[in-house]
């Protein structure tokens, strides 16, 4: 299944990213070490979700009133600007991106030029779109790899937490978070007995994730 086929619709995707950011906040006290994060008001009327695996790869999703746009960067991809002498964006990545969405990437914190793929969907679109990029045989833009780090089921997230954070999470509690059950201090304690649960809850409140 391709990256485009893996992606749920924008509203479902946004909920998934909030769930994963919530769980990361509970599991990891150090903000810059979190794999998934979410900023409710990144820019005026724009929410931002981010995946950062700490190994130089990232995925940024911007949600706006006009639609959603995803910018990804796989540092090992042959499409990386750093893999080319001129350090330029690979041809075609931003071709055909709607004028309503492309300016969202101009924010200095987005690093528009650091990219190996771009996916977008206007609210009027029936499906996600991607630029027609010509790649040499064996090249990979990293989209399947990074979209695959959006864990769509509780079981997938539990496996991720085991591999990345080396934590064994109670599946039933993770299921509740995925179902949208309001987070409580007790749930935080069950997910991460080592953390200061009330402080974590306050941080979730400040991030507007609860």
C-alpha cells in the first residue's frame, strides 16, 4: 500500500496526530525527544503536527481552513537537497501544489527547502495528491517510511512505544486514548508510572491536548 493509500482523511489524520502527540507527552518528559508532537496554533488558523525520529528524518503536517499539506524529509533519500551538488529541491516535488496551500510552507520553522516529498489535499478534494516526480531506479522519497510512522491503531502505537521508548504500555488504556476518552491523571499514571502525572496533565492542558 502506497503512502497516499495509507493516509486517512484530514479530520481523521488530525485526530490521530493529536492522540500520538498526547501519548508522547505522557511517555517522554523531554520535549525535543518526543517522536510525535502537535501545535494547536502554529500560525493563524493553522495547526501543525510533526514527526521527528531523532535520526534526521521528519514529517510536518499543516492543517488549515483551505486544506492540509504534508512535507516530508528522508535524509537518506537520493531526492534530498543535500545529496545534490546544487542543494536544490528535487524537480516536481512542489509542482501542482495549490496556491491556497503552498504558502503554508513559507513559515521559517518549516524549512520548505529541506524536503524529499510533498502531499496535499484541499478540503474540496476527494483524495490526497502528490507531485509527479521522476526518480531514478532504486530511488525512494521516504514517503512510505515516514507515513508509516503515523500509527493508526492502538496496537501499532503500543509496538512503537516498546521499540522506541522501551516501554510496555497497557493496551486497554491506549485504546481509550485512541477512542477519544478524556485523559485523566489516573490514565497518565497507568501509562507512565515514573512520571509526575499531575505535571504532565498540566502540560497537556497548556498544549490544549486535553
